[in-house]
C-alpha cells in the first residue's frame, strides 16, 4: 500500500480549545500535530504587541499549548508544526525550549522560520486589486511563505517548527513533502496535499463545528468535539477522520463544506506552493466517521506571493444598552438616534459608524424583525481618529441611563485600536526564509 503518515489538526485559530489537541497527542498515533493559529489581523496585532515587549509577539497560548501536548508528543514521537511564532518566531522558539526543559524533555530540536516580514520592502509591493498598498501608517507587512522552510527544518531533524506567516495549507504540506519527498514541480501531488491541508486547517470545522445547524444538520456532542486526523498516502490521497469517543462527525457533507470554505475558484486555489485544482476531488464515505479523499491536482505555483499589510486605522469606540418590554424596538431606535445626534453636537465626525439593534438589523442591514421582539440590545460603534474621541461614544451611550428613553440597562462600553488589513503582491524572488535553531 505504500507509505502513509498521520497528521492531526490541533487548532484552527489562536484562541482555539486545547483539550482536543491533547487527546490527539495522547491517542492519535500521530506523526505530526499541526496548530494553525494565525489570522491576517492576528499577526498585525502581534507586531503591535512586540513594539511594547520585544520578547513577545508570538501566540499568547504558545506556552499553555506546549505544556499540554509536549509530554505526549515526546513520548509518542509526534513532531509539531505551527505558525504560533506570529511576529516573533525566534522568541517563540526560545520559549518553547524553556518549556521543554521545564518539563524535563531534553534534546528537543526547535526551529524558528523567519523571512515573511517584508516591511522593509513595502515600497516594492504591487496592487492586489485596484488600489496600491499604503506606505503610511503601516504596522506590519507579511508575505505568505510556502512549505519549503518547514520541509527543510523537518529534513534537518526538527522536532518543533514555529513559523510566522505561512499559508495555512502549507503548514500541513511541509510534513508531507518531508516524508514523501515530492518534487517541487510535482503539481498534482502538491495540489492534493494542499487540499488535505485546506480541509484540516480549521480543525473543528471539519468535524462538524461550523457545520452544525440543529434540526437540519445535527451534530452530536459538540461540547466534546474531536479535532480531525488525516492519514495521507504517498500519492496525496487521504482518509479523513477523528478519534473514537469524541464528539462531532466526519462525513461527505462536512468535508464538502470545508473544501468550499473561503474558496474562490475551485480550479485555481492559489497558494505559494501550487495552483491547486479541487474541482475533481471525490469524497467517499467509509463509515464510522471516516471519509476518503481522492482526485484533485494542480498546476504551477504563482510567480508572486500575497502580502498582508496591517495599517493603523484609528480607534473603535463602542457602547451597548438593552431595552425590554412593549415598545423596546422604538425606544432602542430613539436611543441610537440620540447618540448619533450627540456626537454631531460635540463636533465629532466618525470615520465609520454603525448603529444596530442586535436581533433586528445588526447582521441583515436594514432588515426588519419578523415579529416584535420582547427585548433588544442597541449598539453604537464608531471608528474615530483618536482614542479620546472613541471613548466619547461609550460615554454617550452610558448617558442614556438618565438622559434617554425609559428602561435602559446593562450598559457596556469598550475602546480599542483598529488594525486595518489590506493586501499586496511581491515577486517571490524578493522573499527568502532562514532557520534558527534552539535545543532544549
């Protein structure tokens, strides 16, 4: 049957649950455990965090995750790959080595992958769409690296690989290329491996978390949702599943939904590694929460890499207040109109503003509730130029306690800086990676 490897997905975003990953590390018989923890805005926030603490800038749950899974991974020979390095992969690797030593796990080889930070080349970026990337107010600029650095680190004996910005499927493709030795131009296998990575990258989404819709698409025991495993063969085909005695489900339907997640063109899914073709993928139900993946392929990789640029985009001021009982919708509308007018009277001009009734029109803009609710939450959210201006939004909402419609209560306010994300392109020849090693 040829060589196979088992890859588990330990996280689908930065604040994901940790216990399903521990279960995978202990019972999954994994070759690799991959944690995907880096959204576009996450890395910009990490860069901002490192500006106040040069030792920080990596995923805030790095230490907690490693302390939870490292003992079992060490015992079972499972290697870890993750983008928890965020804006400081070297700092993450140093902390990982310290954690391993604290746990008495000596001799672990930990690699930091750097090279995605291209802030010094911001002027070289090409437009991703119609507008050129900004050069003012730039907080971060990170190119999407591919699988090469991960495969190289594993080839050279790394037990843990921590990266910054790497394309999500590439985190999973790197171990496949390392084990199977796929050529850099073996587009069909790279495309199929990318499909497997795309299916695993959001963890619990594949096992029914994002799929569940009570009465229509029922999923059992979501509080104990198990994260997915792929048993990948040398040709890039795979069997997808989860551990026994865990919640959730793996079916043709859950796999199909995840395959189409964030997908623009099924025939040309662009990654740094390959232009993947998902249009010929076939899922086959094997029963017992197992689904076989076959088909798929790919073509030459893009000549340019996508770059996510984080920009300083002002401050968000928010205030919420609740109304209940007869006339609650009318009173909430009046409350929001008062806040809007008060900001104008104070000479404040929001860069953006939203005035919503949660449960009525907060998602479906301009919508009308099918029946009058018995309670409603009014929300004012304005993006302002300064922190002081943003704070005024919450103050005006709080003032509604005694200066607005009757019956308001439960005011909550917040202020936070806004990191905007725009995209650009860079010639891949202008981007290179480097490996930095730590040993526990």
